[in-house]
C-alpha cells in the first residue's frame, strides 16, 4: 500500500511538472561537512522525467533518472563506473 501511494504521488508530481511552465526546473544543493568536503546534488525535471545527479568531493557522480508512464515508474541508477541498475514499479488497481 505504501509503495503504491508513493508511486502514485510521484506519477502525479511528474504530470504536474509536465504541465507547468517551469517544466525544466533545476535545483542544486551543496552539502559541506565539518572537514570541508562537499557533495553537490542537482535535480532537474523535464518532459515527465526527473534526473538527480550526486557528485562527491572526489568528483565521482551517480545519476538517478525516474520516469512514469502507463501505470509504471521506472528508476535507472548509474554509478561513477558506468554500471546501472533499473527498477520498475507497477501500480495495480
């Protein structure tokens, strides 16, 4: 039940982003730890797809792309070495 609600909420959010004028909005967050190292997270949404890129203090990055269509949410995570993992969630009604 919880996954279904989250998936449905995500799909609605993507749909609203697709309808808004700011369909290509971008948000950047920089976190700096006590030793001065920082991690940058950039989120953007366009064409019904949300992309998050996390870059660590050594320059390595991880990309997560989420999209929703036809009752399915697909998440693709790509690590700094190029390997990727795909997760597909289906909303059952």
